[in-house]
C-alpha cells in the first residue's frame, strides 16, 4: 500500500507537484520499536518506473508509528501505519488531502 497526496507540494528545488505519490517503507521490530520512512514521487507511474523520489523537506520522511499493543497485534496493522503517516503528512498538506492507495504492494 502507498499514499495518494491530493495537494500541491513544492519540492526543495522550487517545482510544484500536484497529486503526488507517497511510498512507505515500514519497519516493525517489536510493538515498541516501529516506524515508516516515506518517499515522495511525482506520480505512481514515476515510482513504478523506479525514478528518483522528490526532495520535499517540508513533508515528513520518517514517521514514528508509536503503535499500541492492540494495534500491533490487530488485523489492520498496515492500514493503521498508513493512517499514522497520513496524520503527519496532513499536518502540512491539510486535512483530507491523503488517501491510501490499496493497489500498491
């Protein structure tokens, strides 16, 4: 899974991108040690083509997921982690601007 970001973001180089794509690299070591690194792309097609991610220092590149034991052992772990990343990204992009792309592995 990944994220669709439906907001205009500006790269560190000054280019504007709309409808960006965020890919999550999730690390789960234990209930108390887990995080996700987020890479941003101009589009899902750019990610699929292995293009370089965007430089966007205004958006979080690392999200500490701070999972509870219930979240860690629950049956919606991937969705929970994506929602925690959405929460942090939307602190910058605004409420309702991110959705989960369930068609991405």
